[in-house]
């Protein structure tokens, strides 16, 4: 066996007890973690292991982004609430997007994620065969979820036929790092018959299903008008939760009855605090969801509604939003937020038996975060232990010095090893003008924008 022993002053296991091992080590064999414990003891027990010491860093599980959209609109879709934002910026882009542009976006966004310590992304995007190629090449773990619209007003998205082809051709590829799920853009973009087919597709292929729900008050009001039910009850009546795992993005406007359904049906929630603030959607009831037993992960949402994919920043936003919205400085403690970015995110996507914590038998998705920065100083133990608080409120994605996925190092000393970052940036920059020109031409012919879902 070709063991590698990663050693650091601190190892955050994110196990059931949030155990932190000082002068700890993680023993890796191929793609899996073999043991976690005292570094000296592991070195003594495995003298043949190659040792790598991160003298000024901590080791922790790779972060899991439970909801993102790749894209090329960063900083160009600003200042509108959700439904007008979709009508004027986003859906017109989908009408003119081409496969090669979608793939360029995947390469760029997955690279950004890896550099910031995110090893797994749930990417709801278009033409995701290109996303599978990007994940295979860059080395990240990706759950690919097509934007699917199956409604006469929204016939410019991917289709369920496209989705099924993606599952048949890409699910389980790249050493199992690439997974394909069934995607629904939103219930308003689907007919009832298409929803039933989507659930059947997920069940037949034994894969997950992901969509948006309860993002705005306007959406709840519209669902009540159309169906006489709040969104979660409407989705349950449609049979959506018969698929599994099911992951819903946002979950901002939920009442207690809906939270009870989510808990009973074991539906995961992707919490997107930066996006929800930027689009003025509201603050999700994260503590009520967690208290009910719902698995809540963290999501960045897309580059256009965030405007970055840094989950360390997202941890801080989750903390501040909870405290501010509840006017309670003790709301959503730091350990809970770190769990949301790691093991609870894994649970939300049904992969907590493989990902989300540093434990023997799990996949070796590991990141090293620098501790020798002003942001991490002071670093205290004992009664003043503050490592978890610093991770949530101080660390930035740029503090990640090493990212390992599936036992392979893809970022070292903050540099992407699996592709040339400058080339990815240049390719994206080159592709954007033509995409924007096509969107502008479409909007000139359709001055009201796309059809609004509400």
C-alpha cells in the first residue's frame, strides 16, 4: 500500500463530536482515508508512509457547495428582485446560451471552487456534458443537475430527455466523482405530467432530484393562488418527495407545517445566504429547520447572484444573517455553520457515508487552511478555543493552501495544478462578448424580457 500521512497542528474531523486533534494526522491510501489520529502515533504505526507536514495550517474536510450555478454573468445582473431579475437578465441568457459557453463557465467556476477549498459542487446549469468534462479534468467532485424546463412557456431550457442522456452517459464517471441528478428549474417551469416523469426518472436511475422552492414570498403567494397549497405541500401532493435524495434550494419562506413535511420526508435544504440577501428574498429559518432534523447545507448560488463561490465567505454570511434577522447574537453557533459546510452538506445530498468528515473509510477530500495569517491570529486553545470562530468569521477562500479530492492533490500552495488558470480566465473573457451580444439582440426583439413565472 502507498500510504500518505498528512500532518498538521490541528485536524478538524467534523465527526459527531466535532473532534479537533492537535498535532494530528490523516492517513490516506489511494482515494480513501485509512486512519485519523495523533500524527506521531500514525507515523510510528505506518513507517512506510510518505509524510507531508503542513506546519502552519489546519486540515479539515473539503467544503460541499450544495447549490450553485456555473455561469458567465458575474457583475452584470444587478439591482433587481428575483422574478424581474430572471425575466430581464437570466432567462434571456438561457435562450441564447450555447454548449461551448456553458462548458467554459464550468471550467472557470469549478476552478474557483477548488482554489477556495470546495471539493464538491451541486451545479444546476446547462449542457452539462461539458460540466462532466470539466470536473473530470480539474479533479473536483460534481453533482450535475440540468436546468430543466418542461412547460410551453419555458421550452428553451434543457429537457428531461437531455437529463436522462446525461445520467446514462455521465453518472458515475471520473472514478465516481461525477454524478448526475434530475433537475427541475422550479415547479412553475413544469407541467404536472413532467413532474411525475421527473420523479420516475430519478427513481428508475436511483439518483437524486434538485429544484428551487420557497425562495420568495411572491412565489408562496402564487402557489397558493394556483394550487390552494403552500409550495412544500404542493410538491408533496405532486409526488416529488417520492424521489430520493431530494434537495431543495433556498427554503426561505417556510411555515412550521412545511418544515414538518421536509423533516418527515428527509428532504435536504441548500441555504444560500448571500444570494438571499442580494436578491432581497429573505432569511431562511435555518435554526428551526435544524431543530426539526432537516439536513441543511450551504450554497453559494451562482456567480451572478453572489458574486463569488467562496464558501468560507458564505459561512460568515450565514452567521451574520441569522444573528441580524433574529436580533440574537447567539443565533446559529459557529460549529453548526462549519457542519453545514461539511458533514451536514454531505447529509443533504445523501453522501454523508462517504463525504463531509475526516474519518476512516471515507473518501479523501481534504483541504489545508493557513493558520499563519492575521485573520487567524490569535489562535487559542483551552477555554479560549477559537479555531471554529475564526473559520466562520475570518478565513477567506484564498487562505486555502492545499485541496485534495479523491486522494489527489489538485491545489498546492494556492496554485491550481490540474489546469492553467490564466487560460481558463482568458477563454471565459473571450466568450462573453458574443453571448452578451446575442442576449441583447433577443431583448431588442422582446422588450418585456422573458415570460415571468409569477
